[in-house]
């Protein structure tokens, strides 16, 4: 399969007339649709400053375009699903049943939960320096042996998603995670993807938009987002 952004753009395109507002902050970008739906994508410190009309013919090699496209598809698809409950990934999944657990993207609060439960966890993150992290040169080899892969959804915009999921062994469970997650059933077409953990916001949530515009991130707007999940049925 083609990587997700190329796949979704070729299949669904971008309805520029449906975009009400684009907010570009230091840590996140938000796309607001005319119906009030808000989609977000982390920037990972990439500078983003584009105009909506540039998405008519997006350059999928341009990281700014990829970030805004991710937020757009997030806004477009994430509100089409019925979510039965709001739940954290650690409460949803019994991680003690897995032998080899790999996390791509350092979710610090989640890693702390693993530590408290004394569940072994291997973490990779090329953007962060921490003693808990494993050397990036070992990433694909360790991913190929994992029983479960917790994969940051920023891997979609930075175009590492396809390589990582395709590196997993046959019976690995892949869970995508983070506010940047595109919550669409066709994400389950990708190898081993079992659950999508993402977020939705209230319509036209001005508090979240102001936080993003002023340079805030997940820690600042988490009170206003609802953690949701989508399962491969």
C-alpha cells in the first residue's frame, strides 16, 4: 500500500471550501472545518506557515504540507465514528500478556505507567534524549521481533509509518497513539494495525485553538480533548 497521506489524498482529496481556519503553532497545527470539527497534528518543532490554498496540489515531500494534511484528515475523519467510551491506552490493553513491547515516540506519562507496573519496555525517539531510550540504530531490528508496537501517529507525517509497520512480524499487534492519529477504518488495511488511539475536541473549541496558536502542546490542551479509540472489527 501507499503511505497513508498519499493514500487518503488520492482517494478523498482535500475540500478547500470546507476549511474554515488554519492555526499554525510551534508545537501543533490545527485545522478547523466549517462544521466546527478540529483536527490537530504535532509539528515536532518543524516550522509550519502555509496558506490553505497550497493544499489544492500538496507536495507530499514537503513536511509543512504533510503536517497540515494530517491535521486536515484528522478533522475530516475523526468525527465520523461512534466512540463508546473515552479511555487511556494503558487501561484498555493488558500489556502484561506481551513479552516484547516497543514504543516509537517517547510518551513519558505512558512510559511511567509501564515502569510502575514493572513491565519491560523498549523506547525509541530520534527527537528526544533520555536514559530510557534505546539507540536508533537498533530500531528496525528490535521492531521486527516485537510482540506489540506502540507507534506515535507523527510517524505518518514524517513518513516513517510504512517502514515501521512493514518491519513487524506476522503476529505483532500495532497500536497507533497520539492526538495526531487519523481515526479512519482504512488505517487497518496496514500491516498488523489493530487499534487506533486518538482524540476529538468539542466544536470550535476556542481554548484549544488559542493554546495551539500561542505555542502550547498536549500538556496544555489535554483537559479539553477526549481520548478515544477505534478497533479493527
